[in-house]
């Protein structure tokens, strides 16, 4: 679920580049990599991402297309989250802002369930 942490990461990424293209994972990729079912489907996530300030374009992440373009772009990943997706990132961002919602943080795995 989109939250203030995600907006912070987008602002950090935007500060590093002239054009920010955000790759949106498919529902199957999210399930395979995190074990969680997405709350919002890929098509809706794509629309949301395309409307975020700082994002020039959002696309469905496609590994084959990524490999073709990777030489001409800066690859940005999120510390502790994108290692499985982009172990070869040029820049690794660390979130500076977190949601204050314990429920949201728990659902996203940022807070132990016993807290």
C-alpha cells in the first residue's frame, strides 16, 4: 500500500535523475517474492504510480526490457527490499520517513507482529 515512506523514496530517487521511470511489479512477482497477495492490483498500482508527483512514467516491470535499457539508466533500489530484484543497483536508497500507522507497518513487515 502506498504510504509516506514510498513518497519519501520517490522524492529521493527523483533528486538523483532527470527522468524518473518507476517499475511496478506484477501481482505474480509480488506474491512470488514477498509471499503476500497485493492489496491493490497491478493495473491500479500502475495508474497510481503514474499520477505521483516526481514520477515521469510508470511501467510494468519487465526483466527482458530492463536488461536492454539498463546500460542507459541509473538503477535505484531500496535497502533491504530490492536485493532480490536488483542486486546490481547503482544506488541503494534508505527510507527516511516511515508511516506512523502501526497496523500498516505491521502489514508491511516493518514491525514485529507481537508489537
